[in-house]
C-alpha cells in the first residue's frame, strides 16, 4: 500500500478525518478489517471534534494498537504498556500529542482543507514502523 496515495484518497475523495484515516491505513498495512461501528467511534476524534485536544493521529494509533494486540491475544497489561510507549514515542517524534500544538491554526474556516495530510502520512509510517518493532 502506498501511504501517500491512501491518505490523499481518504482525505480528498472521502473527507475522512485523521483518526479514521490512520485506522484505515494501519488496517490495510496489517491486514486487519473493522466493523462499521469501530470506524464510527472515531468520527469525532480529530482533536476531540475540532476542540484541538489530543490529536486524532495519536488516538487512531492507540485504537489500532488495542485492536491489533487484542487479536494477537496480548494481555490488557501489555496493550496498556504498548500504548504508553507509543504515546511517548509519538511525542518525542512529533513534539506533542496535542492537536493544539500539531495544528496551530486550528479548524477555522480560513484553514486550508486537510492541512494535516503530510503529518498524517508521517504518522502512519511512524505508527507502522513502531508497531512492527514491538514484541
């Protein structure tokens, strides 16, 4: 799967938010399928519905880790630990977990559409590599 093309298509052709985009991309990369309810649960996870709280790229990655590691039969303790490590690594790589810092212009009418597209591509690649390296 070409991450750049997949993210572009999800953003521009389907107007999918960042959290669902990272879930869909990681699902394709790891060959995980979701039911509609899972993707519906991430509809408002783009900075808490635009409030600019925790970034949807973090939240989507955390959701994926929970789904993926549960399917691998990992314990809840292990999943929580991997989520912590992911959040810490994400913060080190991107400087923040907050949409407020990662998207400084917010979700105003004047903001260009899908302004986080490049960041999303980087976050998908980061999450994919992070998850592949986990035991």
